[in-house]
């Protein structure tokens, strides 16, 4: 979307000049008032001077404005946008201009965790933290109805209206991104696919990109968006926990069996190499079975000593 914002190029002078003129007019009014008080018949000039100078003071006061770093004013002349003023300092402009103040500073938004369905349909709880700021003053004030949402017309009220817009769009973007991925590898048929738990950087980049697409209409930029909370929904959390425990037990058993087989093979090879004892296939099978039971058992094995011969 093409931006309609442009810099203000109209009349402007230092606000200190306007302040000096106000003080000079006040001093002149005091001198004129003293002369009129000393005169027995105040002339017509005195009657005209006081109202005129009072009107000048009002005009000079209304036209003054102060801008701090990372602030801007959208200037409107009887309903027509005439530019954005971004120069920091104390300035005086046309007093008939309406000055709409906007903060350009970065702001945080910590979204509460919401319930969504992942790609497999599992209900999950997910939340995000977002850093955002106003980038286009024209769009933020005139492309969305922020001025109506701003009940008081002050800067804080205007920024709260922007926050309300950001909140709704962040919720929608989070639901959209979360629905495109599985929660973890357990619910993912393809192990090479990115999941919400494993692909943090890629998910955050897509979330930031999606938010910028949604917020661009309001002239707002998502500087950074990150998932800060991720969990299964309460109704399936217990079941998924048991599933994760089962997967962990299976993985541990695989390691135990792999190590036990390696140790049994090493023992047989060592006995054969050293010529300690000659075992037939039946005795080898018995030895392998006993060693696997000892090595793979969860409890400590209780040995039974054979006091007879090898075959009794």
C-alpha cells in the first residue's frame, strides 16, 4: 500500500521567537495602559490596542508546539492533511492548523495465551510478546478509525487505540501461524517438518512477517515477535504427558538393549579369543540370555551359583 505521508513544508519559526513576541506585546500593553491611566481622557487608540494585542497573544500561544525525540505531529488545515512535522524542539506554526500528536517510540505487547488448534487438530495454548511502533503517521491516524476509538483525544488515549488494533491483529496472526504447524515431533508424520517447539527462529520470523502484513494498513511496524508460551491445552495435557513419558521410556530401553547386545558380543569374543572356555551353540544361547536378563533388568539380578559341572 502506497504511503500518503509527506513532510510538512509550510510556515514555521522557532517557538522562542513567538514567546519573545508575546512578552514584547505584554510589555507594550503595560506601557500603553500606564499612559492611558495617567491621561484624564483615554483616547480611541487605547480602546483598540488592548483587544488587538490580546488576540495576538492568543494566536501566538496556540501556534506554539513542542516535539520530543521520536514524536511527530500530523498537521491538518480545516480537514486537509498538510504534512507530518518531525523536527524536535520548540516551534511556532500557523495557529489555524490542527496538531495531532503521535509517539514513534517502540512499545511492548505481551499477549495472553490463547487456545488454538495446531496442524494436527490438537488443542494447544500459545502466547506471544510483540515489539511494535508507529512507522507511518498518516496511515495510523487516517487509515484506521483511531481518532474515534481515542475517547479523550490525548496522546495516551490515541496510543491505547493503536494498542487495541495491535491486540486484535496479533491474536489473528498467532492463530493463523499456529494452525500451519504441529506442536512437536510426536504429532508430526514427517520428522523433517518444522514444528512449533523445534523451529523457534523460523516460526518467529513467519509470525513477524504475518503481523507486518496485517499491521501495514495502520502504518504500524512489528519490530519483533516471539512465542513466549507454548503448552498443550489442559484437557489433553495429562494424556500427552503420558505419551511423552512412554516415548522417553522406549528411547531409554533402546539404548539399554543396544548397550547390552554390544557387551554380550564383546564378552563372547573375548572368551573365544583368550581360549578361556569352549561353548557350544546351546551354551552360548544360555549365556546370552542370562547376560541380557542381567544387563536389561530394571532391578538388581540375583545370581544363582552352579556348584556342579558345566552340564549339571
